């Protein structure tokens, strides 16, 4: 358990073996990342990357007939169970496959983790996971694999063995990501970093130190990336900020990340809202709620100098200033949305608040309901 007085805690690293970043890092390093010279790799991705970009063909060509065992390119948003079942069946038909390569955002990455989990259940062996993220959601940094059940609700599996073994951030791959998706998933990373600051079991080092660095990087380079979307240095710096926002979660943290994430799950798969956009809805409002609690406000206030503001001696005031800065960043990036755009009406306020807070009344429920009402 982490505590601030006296300062003490624990951080357990994951089994991540390698992190490559920079232009052409896939081309330069993918083959050397395979666990053996005879490895067979199966690619998991979505239909847009497969049909609208040359990326998947490039990876297939790199692998060649020696290493490429197949590709499943129909993973959809929020990783629906039906597609996960199809992909699992495709992988498990070939017992020579020892490696899974996920390419894309959170849904392909989490699907690859879940397939590895299922393969272990069947064969007692996990798949070696190489991930090539093309968004900034940071799913590559965790041991959880979320997917959408038949009831439309998010569920999942988890375990230390599900953390990817290799992460390759390639700016040339990220160039293919639509700008709105790129920017909104960066707000998801900001959500990770902010909620880790006040998480009761997040370690001071390296977790909170890296989260502060992530917050600085996101605030600095997101406006620049919006203005110059093809600037690969900005892309790489945002990828590293995304990594810093969630990798330090390690293996020692228990429970969910925080209230903003709980709201994201309540709004995401049930209403078809991308998780990047759910963070645009929830984060600033949740920070304002947290500012009312002295311990949480003190942690949030630490972020203020990292976003270009001076810190006063009033933690609540500082935390509210962080919330205002988050809201302004979202506005400046053109990411303001209304829930009515996703057919979420006033009759759904209580449904979302109940799911997010696991309660039907009380101050927390009322606070979440107020945030949802303000975004209708």
C-alpha cells in the first residue's frame, strides 16, 4: 500500500522486454523481436487499417511466408465477443502459432490479450505478444483485456502474463490514424495520468513521476500535433507520453483506475461512444469533484506547474485550475461533444450514474449525474 506520510510504497514492474520508438521502428526491429527464428505470428487488427491503409500488408510482407501464419482484420470498436470468438478460432486452428501481433488501438490490443488468455486455457501456453499501437489509448501498457459481452456491457480478463512482451511505437504507422481519433485517445491517456495521481495504491516512483511527465508532454505536444499532424517528432513524443501515462501502473495496483474511467465504461460500449471521447466528457468534471477532497486535491495540484501554471498554496483552487485547463485543452483540440450526438437522452442519466458509481443515490451519484446532465 502506498502512503504519503511517511512516504512509502511498492512498485512491481511488468514483463515488458522491449520498447522501440521512432520512424520506421517496425521495419527495423519487428523480425528481431520474434521469440525464435522459426516463430509463426498471427496478426490481429481492425478492418479500417487492413482495407484503408497499407500497414497490414507491410507487416505481412516483413514477416514473409516463414513467419506469417495469418491475419484477422475484423476487430470492431470495444472488441465485441463475436469477433473475439472468430479470431480465437482462427488462431487456435494452427498449433504452430507462438506469437500474436496486434496492430491498432485498444480493441485489437485487448483482443490479442484475450486470445492469449484463451490459448493458455486450452494449451497451458501464452502467446508472445508484440503490439504496434496506432492510437494513444495506452492499452498496450496493461494486463487487462476488455471486450464487450453479448449484453453490450464491457467485461474482460486479466493477469500479469497478458502484458505485451514488446511495444513498437512507429510514427509512420501513426500517420495513418485519423486526427480526431489520434487527439481523442490522447485525452484518454491524460485521463490515465490524472487518475493515477490520486489513485490510493499508485506508487510515488515511478508511477506518479511518470504521470506528471505524461501530463506535461500531452499538454505541450497535442496542440502542436493538431497544427502539424504530419510532424513525426510530435507523434513520437505523444506516443511516449501515452506510454508514461499508464505503463507505471505496474502489477501492484488493485482496483479500477478511478471515477472518470468508471464513467467511461458506463458510457462506452453501452452507447457506442469511443473511449477517447468518453474521457472528453468525464475527466474535467471528475477532477472538479475530486477537488473537494483535500487528499485528492493535493495530488491533482501537483500537475499545475507541468501545464504552464504557477501553483499557489490552495490545493482546491489549484485542482480546479487543472480541471479548467483540461476543459480548455479539449475545446482547443475541437473535441467538445454532446451526449445527444450519441442518442443519450435525459432518461439515461440515472442509468449511467448508477453503472458508474454502483449506487442509486448519494453525493457521488449526484456528482456523476450532474456531469452527465451538463453534457447532454
